[in-house]
C-alpha cells in the first residue's frame, strides 16, 4: 500500500476530526460533513463571501439599522482576545454545542436578516468553524448570510490592517 499524498491525507484528517464529534450529535452531522472538503468546496457562493476591506467599509458607512449582524464562530478564547466591533458570540462553529447555540439564537431572527459570520482562528482553508456555521444558518432558511473571508487569521487580516475591533474589559 502506498502512502497518501499530502492533500489527500489533510482532507482525510479534516474529515475524521469533524465526523467523530458528529457521531455524538446526529443533528449536526450534515453540517459537519459539508465542512470536511477543501476550500473549493466552500458552501457559499462568491456573492456570499465578503472581504475584510469591504466589510469594514460597509460597517463604517451603514446607518445603525442597516448594519449586518456580525457573528463570531471562532473558539471563545479568540473572541475574548478581540473581535469585530459589536460581534456576538454563540459558540464555535466546529462543535455540536456551538452549532446548537448558534441555532438557538437564530430561531428568533428574521430569515431575511443580514448576517456576516467569521472565524479567523487559522488559515481559511483549515478553518473547522466557518463552513459548518454557514451551512447551519443556510439550512435554517437564512437568505442573506455572508462569510467573511479571512485568509490567514483574524490578527493578520483584520487587526493588523487597522479595521475596528474591540476587546472585552479585563475583569
């Protein structure tokens, strides 16, 4: 038997890391499986993706009532370390509890609401959180969900260029 090439191995390991937690939470299996592919298998269309500069501009130029709801689906430590101004948090998109928290929040939202989700934990191609969260909201019937494309990580692609972010006050 010959060894797997690196791309196939990476895809296989990502699949395994997502399917094992899904075995314990059958309600999110479909969302997690959808996230197991490589970046070309993103569940959003190009029109549903937004770049950091475009989102920063939209947030700066929008009236408060017209601003999208920003949802961070990264691990909690990253959210606490700093997040887009006004972003809300309901759990990491790569966990069953995170998806459950996201869905619970989303139940009362209008399906036409403008929502932007983001993670920024790692290079986008390896992110275990964004794709399952996007699929969960899309499958709930949300029609204006967008994914913030953070190619490297939140610090490099949002903080370092000088886009607005906030950190919770230290206890």
